[in-house]
């Protein structure tokens, strides 16, 4: 039995534009629920034309406040993402890791 889930960002958001943090929050809620059950998640960014840091912070960045980096690396994968969006995602992840490592600062 395959325990992994695949989420289409386009289907969750309902648009090619992923710019609002409230849309990212909907994605986060689905990912977090799956990770709590120790299920793998693959996020497909197929058909997404515009992606912002605000969206990615809400969708993925805040995961680092609830789950360990090891859990996230083991269970969360992304696919169909443009190369410039991958660079943005890496920056969001690095910022989130630093923030959640020392929130008081």
C-alpha cells in the first residue's frame, strides 16, 4: 500500500497564481496533517506561473516550527517547480530554519 500523497498546488489554490499567504495556509494545513500521520507528501507545482515568498512561507516555511528538518526532508518532496522558484524555495526554507532555531532573537 502506498502511503504517500500527491497534492496539486493548482487544484488547492484554484489558480496559476500562488501569491497570497492565505492560499499558502491552505496548502500548509494539508501538508501538516499528512506529516503528523507520518505520510509522505509530493507537492506538484505543475501549471503554477507565479509564486511568492509570502505563499511559500505560509505553505512550507512554517512547517519548520512544527516538524524537524529531518522529518520534512524525509517526507516532503516538490516537483514541477521552475528553477527560479526552486531558488526562492531554498531561501524561504533557510530563513525558516534560522527563525525557528532562535525565535526569541
